[in-house]
């Protein structure tokens, strides 16, 4: 999910410098509620795994992302056919849509990100970033929809699958992670594409592709807990704790502040649910 994110962050930051990613975007945007199979599906308004308290977003984060968006927009305006400029703008659109406080703002940023991504995909169909950010921005738009929600979810799935084929390593195994979260939260057959089996398969692949990225391991643990597989979730906990300790030395700077706040809260929640003691997330000092 532009998983410090998607997406705000979840990258190590090579592809998305200075952006907060929240891959959990998919867990939020894909929660469909169906009053009955005959009524219009509704995409549940997004709720963070950890309650979104007023102070959830670190001070200055919105301003930082707004500056990043302005810079990306200026670069794209000067070079609209530059592929990197296009996907960086699409990423910034996703980041701001994800932090939007109302649907008017969310729709505006999501639609701009979708438009930029579609143009990029048309010009460079073999570039994973275009498909990836198209999927993420479609997810943000889906959060504001009712009747079109299921159709948008199917389109998200198609774009993430294409990104996976083109570059499975992009955004810290973002395509697999995003598909895993999408399958986890969408309703199952015959209503939609939800599948615990496919969710676990993709989340396991995300961990295998980038085991040092905290978001991948946390998403897997949360999926296992939701499926009621406490034994498997508990088995993943030590590796997640070590990943957080090691990651503290690598993923540094203000662009990662919100991601760390999110990751540490989610790790603490998982350990509490499993009746374990949360390990410190700071870097380990060997004696």
C-alpha cells in the first residue's frame, strides 16, 4: 500500500525518498462490508490496526509530505514524460490521499495519482512503479466509493499482479505485500477476491524477498492472528523483534518517524495478544 507502506513508508527508501509509506493502506481500503449479497457493496472507511489517535502522525509529517508533493509536482510539470518524475508524483499523491482528513481531499489526490499513473503505464507498460502506484491510488479512491468498490478492488489486484511480474522486489517486496493485504481484507468468494490462503502465500513471499523490512513481518503476524493461527504468529515474533532492532540502525531520519511509531505500536499489540513480552526495538548492543 506511498507500507511505511504502503504505504507511507514501507520502502527502505531507495524508491521513495522522503515519503512515509503505509502498506496497511490495503488493509484499510480493502475492508468491504456487504449488508447482503444483493445490496451495493461498501468499502469500509479505513481504520488503522492501531487506533488512530489524534497524535498518531508525528508533528511536521503533513508539512513534509506537502513539500515533497510540491517538489514532485514541479518536476513533473517541467518533464511530464519523465518516468521517474511521474511515479514520484503518483507516490506523493498516494501519501497525501492516505493522510487526508476528508473524502474531498482524498478523492482529489487519489484521482491525480491515478491520472498520472495511467499515463505512465500507457507510455511505459513495463515499469513496475506505474502499475504499483496506480493500484495504491485506486485503493485510496475505493475508500470513498460504494457501488464501484468491488470493481476497484479487482483493478487493484490486476495492477499489483502486473507490478509483481515486472519487479517483485520493488518497494521492499511491495507487490506481494500489497496482494497479501488485499486478499486478507477483501470478502471471499463468491462476493470478491478475499482468500486467507493466498494472503498468507503472498505475505510469506514478501518476507522471503525482504526479511529485513519490518512492515513485511508485521503484516504476516497480523494476518496469522486474524486467521486464528496463534502458533505460527508466535513463531514469527522473535524474527520480527530482531528485524525492528536491526532496522533502527538502517531506517533513520524524519522520513521514517511515522513508520517507526506505527511499527512499534503494532509489534507491542501483537506481543500483547500472544501473551509475550515485547522486546526493545532499539539497536542491540553486543557485549
